C-alpha cells in the first residue's frame, strides 16, 4: 500500500500587515457566511465543456441505521452558455460577499448592486473587459440548472429533499439616466427560494475571503472550499481519491489515485503555504487532510500555561467571536490586546 505526502513548499510571499477591523464591520470582515449545501457539492467545472453540456457526481453513503443512501448531483448548462468555470467561482464568492455587506440575506432574497462594486469585491481591475466578463458570468450562473437527489438539506424544514431542481439566482440588469446625463447601474439579483430559506435558517459556514483570494490556483480555491465544508469543524477529513476528483469536477481521465494526487499537488502546496493544510496524505485509495492548528476554530491558545496573559485572553475573546485563531494572534500582536478589547466593546455596543 502506497503512502505519499505533499511537501516541498516554496518561500511564502511576504504578507501585508493586518488591518484590525474595517470601519463598517469591526469584526473579521473577510469572513463571509456561505450556504452549506452550495459548499459541499460542485457548482463549477474544471473541465472544458460545450454549450448545453452536463456533468454529474454520484455517491453512496451508509446511514446511521445501516441503509444505503444514493446521492446524485447534476449540473446542466443552457444552450447559450458553457458550464460555469473557475472565473465564475470567484464571481460567486464575490456575490456572497455582497450579501454580507448588505447585512445578510434579505427576506425576499433580492440583492441590488452595481458591476463596479462587484468588481471591487473581486479585487479585479476596473478595466473595460472585466465589466462584460462579470455580467456574462452572472448570466451563465443564472442559466445553469442544478439537480440533486438526497443531496440538498432544507434547513428551514429540517429535512433532506429527495429531489430538488434549482438555479442559483435570477438576475436583471438595468441602467437609469441621472440628472447630469450619466447612467447609473441598478442591477438586481434574486436567490433561489430554498437558498434564501436555508441562509436565513442559519445553515451557514464561514469562508475566509482573504485566504480564498490569496490562492492563485483555481483548483486550490475549490479544494479549500470543499475541505472546509466537508470537515464540518473537525481538524481532519478523509475521502476516496476518485470521489475527491469528482467532487472537484476534475477530468475523469485521471483514473489512478496516484495520478489524481499528482494533479492535486500544486493545490496542496498552495494550501500548506497559506497555513490552511497541516498535511495531505494519500494512503492507497484514501486521501486524508489535516487542518493547520491556526485554522482550528474555538481552540484555546496557550491552554497549557497556568494563567493566560492579557494577550492570550484577547486572542481567546476574538476566537469566541468567530475570528480564526491565526488571524486573532496577528491582530493582537500588531495592535495590542487593549485595542482588540476596545473593538469588541464597540461591536457589542452596536449589537445592543
């Protein structure tokens, strides 16, 4: 039985000093809520596909009572567009960041936005060709049909849906002339009803957009999103190599686990360099990921010491409020515990 571990990290790029808190959201603005159903199954393809193409993932699970549960997740593009790809994944994360900026999912699921602000969230240059690219991406995702069997959980009802067919959203683009003659953008995006209900029922997990956009490899971004959802708060996750390939929508020409592992190696290196993965191991057909301690939420830093220092107490307080442990230590180290506690006081005062 083979046993392989990814390593060989290059020198990490020097990071910019952390900003304590954004003025409009004093606590961890880079952490955005993501609807869990949409994180654990593939929304985007890494394979070239023609217009009108379709891809699917099938998995079989054993239920606690010993039954076999067959799951299906299918993606079908419209005749006007190919399947959503890696650029669309960035746009999707950007849209979810806009939801966070709006204070959460509105009850009607409608988000009003401009392409300018979405491009800004995506950290793209505001050059001309990015506008039509982002607009086309939003249309492509709106036209893509997702179909699931035993793979979509309706959190508002507390039950798994036997079948569910949906699109992520509908989108309408419009411009209005201002008094001085310049056109103003007034675009509206409305999420699918089940996504609205699930989001507002709290079926959510955080996504670290600083980590996400720091990753330059699209496969590393997808792997981060998948592992972070599937581990469900645990410090590790194991999966069959071929199941992992399918969940990432990688090409099925990669049949041997060793070949799949080879293709994933650059993504593993990127996630280790960013200190998200502690280790990635292939043991026969099984892949096992260990999460770096700095991304283990809720842990108490320095718990072996008899009495925590003020710095340690500040880190613990930030972690309790949803800040990743490594980020909390960086903030306290850069700005001091007093400013961290002050920021928490401001937040609690705002929340009433």
